[in-house]
C-alpha cells in the first residue's frame, strides 16, 4: 500500500512538472510570437527620446532596464546561457562576458556611429538563441563531434546583442548635448534590467532543478527555445527581404 501511494505521489509530481514545463515553454514561445514587433522603442518612450535635450540620467536608466526586461531575444539567450550552470561563479563569468560584449557594441554603435542593417543584426541575435539551445541539447558533439568554446560564443554573441540595442537608438536623432552621459545611463539601465531578469530566471531554474523531471524535460525545453530562435530569425530575414532598399 505504501509503495502504491509512493508511486502515485511520484506520478503526480512528474505530471505537475510536465504541466509546468509545458506551460513555461508555451508562454515563452507565445511571448515571442505575440511581441515580435515590440522590441523596439515606441510610444511615449520614442516621443521622449526624440524630444530629449541635455542629460536625463534617471529616465535613461529606466529605459535601459525596461528594454532588457522586455527584450525577449536577450532573455531567451540568457536562459540558454545559464540553463546548465549550477555554480554562481560560472554564472558570473558567463554573464560578465555577455555584459562586456553588448556594452562595447552599444557604446560603439551610438557614440561611434557604427551602423549595420538592423534586420540582419536581429537575425543574428535570433540565431544566437538557436545556437545556445542547440549546444544545450549536446548537438555539436552529437552531430559534428566537436564542442565549441562556450565562453567565446557568449562574448561574440554579446557583441551582436549590444549592436541590436544600438540600432534601436540609432533610429532617433539623439541630441549631442549630454549624449555620452545619457548613453552610459542607458547602458547602466540595461545592466540593472539584466540583473533583475537573471535573478528571476535563476530562481525559476533553481526550483525546476530540484524536481525529478528536470533532466527528462530539459531537451524538449531547449528544443522549444530553439524553435523560438528560428521564429525570430525568420521574422527578421523576411523583414530584410521585404524592406525597401
């Protein structure tokens, strides 16, 4: 009788884990498909940037944090980066590399005037999600017999993520008055938003890892993350093809 009860409890726990995993992945993909156009700066934020004159450190901190917290492409990539990282030291190392990468290109893009087609940059960002999910599924060793350097990949893709942020700001004729302080504030806000989002992600993953079904569902979860990445790539490539020259 005790064994039967235990089996029923294990089955119930497994079913709850399965339902939770399915709900999380559906929400993840759904947020991407619904919000494909939402990652730029629009509405009141756009009006504010267009009329900005002089320093606005507080508002730019807020906008930077908001951009990261609502940036589904960045969040999907971060989920992939920390998915199998159990030690805080490793999390700090990888996130620091990502931070270094996107800070350099964000500042270079806006302050240095470095430009590129935003559709292509965002397509590469979408590919970074595919890449990381594929790596988490052990795809490189399984299909190609190699294991790329994960830290180098995070740094390189961090460059593209930062450039993606820069292309959003390059849409506006930002006033040179106080520009350096404002962009540094925006970048600091991005880091604040990243810390907030990463904290929530780590709490969720830490809880999920305590469940018996984590490893069993990890492959499927990363498969759905990869599907979201392909969706992002396809959307941006189609935008590039259909956009006027």
